[in-house]
């Protein structure tokens, strides 16, 4: 896929996705007197969430149905070996021998993006002095993006819980620590935007990454950027009626859906895009969220020599047995003084 | 600079390096990669096709004469069906394959980690793209989005051109797993390459440099096709050499029932320099310890090119180790210095073949010299010789005079497989530091788990793909050059038979001042032997430091 | 399924986390805000719809105007002049006298913590006054 085509396709898709709720909720009532708020405020969100959960479970179950025939961790530190060869904590986690080690490795991988932290950048130079510099920008942006997204999600719990749990208030307070702008600007929103922009720019500007990128790489970036954008607009610019919105969202989570008056079309656009993200999630690369837990190069301990790993489909294969081997070479072996099982060479049987 | 043989068909190192241009324009990154198929199959960048007789020996499909340079690859009429069926089967059998097809986000962290990409600047050698070659076909045939949206979803049909592209790049990957260290999801291109190579093998698209060793190993017990009597003769030659240089006559035994330990090492060590010196090192060590050990002519190969073919072939070849251990009644197996052998013995052997050891006399390995239990090998009962020797040194069981290696300034090449398939870093270093006085590691991004391939792993160590090998070896050579210039390193130690074969060429090409050695060659040279004559030369017959005049 | 136990446990934990809002609210029907509107005063400084979403910006403007330029007079959309004061105008006895019955209703419902009271002293509400105002 050419980058221009990719951008047009994914940008176009986002435009259409914005236009659908806009036209349906804003224009239809004017033109035809039809009200579709129930569709975009109730039916589609419910559908999207159902698709999300069913889809994720389907994907994980599909992976789970594939056996792991071999225990193949990528070992990134000294192995467990002779007792006097000491291993520090990093090595125990990067090359785990025990289950606890594997759990630690997975926690580091999932929560701290351990492997990405190793990233280096090639500096080829004249080719005779090739160097590799530590390069943490991708790690930083990835951490920034994922954690800010998580914080934004948790903050949104204020629309989905009543009363609000304590951790939501704490996170809000911390997130709005600098108390600037009105309503208070959240750092997570700004950082999320910055990280997404960085990830998008590096995809566009680093030739190698641009080369491997597909529309499926730009689309989620655009989608999440647009979701963040509409959210920010609602909070700071076009001021949404949060009380009505919370009535709608609480209706959704308590299964007594209703459409209150006075909710702006911007909210329906935001909600529709979120619904699209939920529904798109299980069928795209975004499933790395659950996939990372199942990666056989990370979630297995390097203890093959101490504990046997079982391959459920261990194939029966034809071996070349010692007896066959000796039959092939018996005379030569005897002549060379090598021990043999059968002393008399069965010359008649051969050929 | 040493002469570079004409038969290599490669430009001078400077010329080769100058050609490597990572600029976007030079790499042709303007076009989307899917529109760059068909790929030009270049001589020097691929290996010769497997001869029909090889495939026949193991009953592999579609034996015939063919060449990658030909237009017609003489595929079975239903080749597409075979590949897609094979893909479906493997997606169901390997979680790694299914998962790695699904979860890549194309972040590009792996892109510049591949030695072949670094040395060739061919964007399809970026691990992510190598995988996308297969993923695109996966999407087209196994995902709804791919079926409906085609190229928009990154999906494409499996055509003959696509298959050729697969083949070309699957056999430009040495399954070194360096990319998997950096991938945030642990996506391992080696897994994808292995699956891809299994698929090519369904069509009879192997290379001869892999197929021949398999064929030989299956019939004669080793890659080189050395028959039992010849194997013994080679070893007897070593015995004479050792006596000649040390004054000690070692007495190896072969296929001996009742021995305590079975020793298995790559046949490359018995056949080609400088591996042969390492083999002599083993002989010296075993003799000095009085170890109750036997060599086997039946299981005379540690290496396993089945790993580069298919899991079934790997199992068929590996089975001999346990079969022979059981037949001879040994207690445990000692494994020599080898890279991919240890990937198999560490990560695959127990799973595949431990059943064969049922009813044998094998038990948890214990060093008869030190009494150390090798608890970490209690299931497979196979110990790495560097673990064994490190334990000996630690317990002061070897009389060593490291000054005998004072003419060496050593660095250590971590072989990919023991590094990233085992985590084998400290044992060899401990041994080296105890047998020689001058040791310097290469820069940290080029050793241990980040080590670079020798450029010729996974069966690509042929003679016709020298350009590929030199390009792939460029990062390794560069790091060696660095320590050579900085510390005067003149010896590159490694624990892999393929390394010992191919690093010699690589050094000759890029850093001719540096020579290659196995670790146990240095161990034997530093050992003070019982009843040795006054030593003036090492196992290569080269004068020891301070003894240059006495020869 | 392979490693079924671990994977199903993982799925259950994941689902439990992601469906937190559903089970957190179980059994508790959401209580929408119950706002007591002023009895005497029928018109705010801006129309109701405007005030619903943008009152914080009006107050922000007032604060800046009073604190930074000492300008206290506000001309409302309908031409009526008001003194810019949270406590004397907005929360005067005739209007939104009680924070708990007006401000807090929506703020608590939507989890908003305005920082008005970082500077202003929260007006004391004597419980005994309550019956007086109730009609």
C-alpha cells in the first residue's frame, strides 16, 4: 500500500464515520423530522460493546485452541545454571527459570514494555564503523500513549459510576494537578495527543516504518485522535451538557437506557467513534492487548532441560535406527575395529 | 589485506560496504512494498536448490532438478492448494504462528535489528516485512477483512511471484531471533521463517546446503557423511597430532557400551579447521580427566539441519542421541560446542524425544570429577561442555597455565542459538577468562542477547551465497574490528561449529588479522598435562609465546 | 484448549475489569440531580440552556473581571445589570442560596470538583433555616 493511498483511505474512512452520526442526529430531524438519537445513543453502543467482548473472547479462545508444541522463550539474560554463576534480578526476569520469574517477566513486558525499552537505532555511517545507539523515543511515546489512554478511560468512569469510586477522584485530581485553564486541563489529554502525534509522525516520516505501514496502521491512529479531539472539544470548546450525558451513560450501564434532552451532536459523534473503536478492536492489530499475554517467546520459562514440555501432537516419525545403520556399515565397522551388535555380517541379505 | 578468493564472487569489502545505502531512495521505499513483487533473485544472495536424491532419502515431496534462477520451478500442479492447506494446518498446530500472524502492529522496532537488513539495505530483510510477506497471504486466505478488502487490508493472493519472493527471503533469514528480543510482543521471525520453510519443503523447495546434511545425517549419522570407519580414522589422526604436540597419547573410545557419558558434538569439528583443534581439545580434556566417556559414530552429529527444514525432520535426526545413549547404557550426554545443536537440545529435544530414553540407564547428570549435580539438566540429561568445564575450573580440577595463551587477545562471539535460545553467556566467558589472560568483550549492543549472527546460520553457510554471508556478517565483523583496533584482539572465540567454519571467511574478508577458535582449543592449550613433554607449540602446531625459536 | 485454566482465568479477570461499571452500579438505580430552583427569581444572568453548560465560564469571566480589573458590573443578555459576585449575586438569598441544594447536586452527580471554594468560604447552611425556605 502506498502511503498516500493509505492516508486517503483511512482519512476518508474517519470522515465518513464522523459524517454518519452528524448527518443522522443533526440533519435528519431538520429535514425529515426523524430522530435517531436512540440508535446512536443506545443501540450502536450496546452492539459495539457486545462485539468487543464476544470478539475478544473469540480471538483469545482461538489462540488458546492452538497448542504450544515447544517451549521457546527468547532468552535475554544469563540462564539458570551452576549455583555459583550468580544471576541478578534483571537476568532472572529476562531469562526466567521459575514461574515467578515468568510472571515477573510478563508484568515488566505488559506494564513497562520491557522489550521496547531495549530499542536501539542503527547508525550505519560509512559501513566500517557501524554503531547502535540507545533509542528510547518509541518506548516513551508508547508508554505515554498507553498510560494516558488508560487514565482517560478511568476518568471516564465518572460517567459510568454513581457514586464515583475513590480512585477516579484521585486520578482526576492528580491529572489536573496544575490547575490551569477552565475547566481544569488534564495532562493526560495533552500527553495522549502528543504521543499519538509522535506515533503518527514517526510512521509518516521514518521511511522504513512508512514502507511497512498499512491503512490498518493509520486508521486506528486517526480514529483515536478523532475521539480524543471530539472529547476535548466537548470539554473545552462546545461545552456539553454533562448532566444529561451522564443520565444517558448511566442508563446504558444500568440497562435502563434513555435519551435525555439537550445532548449535542458532538457527543453522538464522540460516542459513535468510540463504538467503532470497540467493534473494530477484536478484528484488528489492536488485539495485541490480549495477544501479548499469550506470546510463547515471553510467557514460558527457560527450564526445558529440567522440566519436560509436552507437545500434544508430538508426531510419530520414521527413524533411522542403529540396527539399520549397522546393517549399512557393518563390514567397515568390523574392519575398523568398531564394536558391532551382530558379529556375522548377513551378506546374503544385502542386495 | 588477505586475498579474497575469486570464487566468492564478491567485491572488495570497501566496495561491498559502499553499495550498502540505507537511504529511502536507494532502498526504493517510495513505492508500497506490495507493488515491488516480483523480486529479482540475485546470484550470490541465495543457495543452490536441493538435488533430487537428497529429498528422496528422507521421502520429502517433489524431488527434481530445479534452480531458483529458472523461470519454471517445476512445482506440483496444485502447489497453491498444498501451501494453503499446509498453512492452515500449521496455524492450528503452532500458537506462535497463529499469534504472530495476528498481533504485529508494525511499530518497526525490529526493522534495523536484522543483520541481513543492516548489510544489504534490502527493505524486505526487515523482520517485520519478512513476516508481512507471509502475513499478507494469511490475511487474504484466513481473515474476513483480508478476503473482503484485499490490498486495503494488507492482503494479497498467493501467486507464483509471491511464492518466489517468500522463498528468496525465507532463505535470507538465519533464524537468529535477534528481532524477537526487541519486539514488544516477542514476535519471533525465526518461528515465521521456520513455518515458511516447512511450507516451501512441502513443494520440494529446499536448498542443497540444508538437504544434503540432512540426507547424510540420516544415513551416516553426521552432516559430513563420514562413515563410521572414516570417522574413527579422523579421530586417530587427531590422536597422533595431539601426541605429536603434547607428548601425551589420548585414547578415545567409540560406540563403547557401559561408558558413563556419551559425548556428542557437531561433525564439523571432526572434519574442518579450525573446529578440528577444538575436537583435539575435547580429547585432551577427557584424557586428562580420565573421563569414562565414549564417542558414537551413529550419533556422530550434534548439529541438526532438520531445525531448518521441518519439526518432523528435526525430530528424526535428533532421536539418535537418546537412542544411542540408551543402547550404550550411558548415564548422561555431554554436548560439545555448537550453536543450533544447543537450541535443539535445550528447547526441542526433551519435548520431541525424551520418550526414547525410557528404560535407559540415564539419570540426572553428575560430574564424576567434581560431584556437581547438573540440576538444570535433570530432565534431558544433557550437559553443555562449557558448563562441565566451568565447573571443573571452579573446583580446581584442571591444572591451567593461561600464560600459554598469552599470544592471544581474545573476544567472544555469542552464537545466536545458545544466546537467545538458552542464555548461555557466563559459562564460556568464565572458561575463557581462566585459560587466557587477555579477554575483551565487544560493544554491548553486539554481544549476549543482542549478539549478531555470523551471517550464515540456519543452513546458509554455503559457498555460492558468499555475498549474502558477507553482508549478513557485516555487523559482527564490524564489532570484531572495533575490539581489534581498540584492544588488539586477534582471536575470536565461539562455541559453535558453524561459526568456526564461517567466521574464518568473514574475518578473512573484513578483519584478516583476527583468527577464529573454539573455546576448548584454548582450554587444552592452557592445560598442564600429566606426562606432557616440554610444550613448544599449541594444538595447531604453532609456537607458544616465548617458544618461537625452539621449533 | 491448551493452558485453558490460565487463559480462562485471564479472560475472566479481563472481563471483570472491563465490566467494572456494570457490576459496580448493580442494584443502585442512578439518582439524577434534584435541583431546587429559586422561588422568587425567575431569570438568571443568561438563558437556562446557556447556564447549564457554560456557567463556569461566566464565573471565570466574573472572577477575572473583579480580581484583575476591579470591574464589578455585569450586563446580562436582557440588559439587566448585576453585581459580579458569586456569593452576593448567584448565591443570594433570593437565588441559589444553598450550595447543597443547587451547586452540589450536579457537581456531585458528574463528579466535578470546582475550585471556587479554594478561595471563597463555603457559605454556612444552618439546618434550622431550611424549613423557612421550603414551601
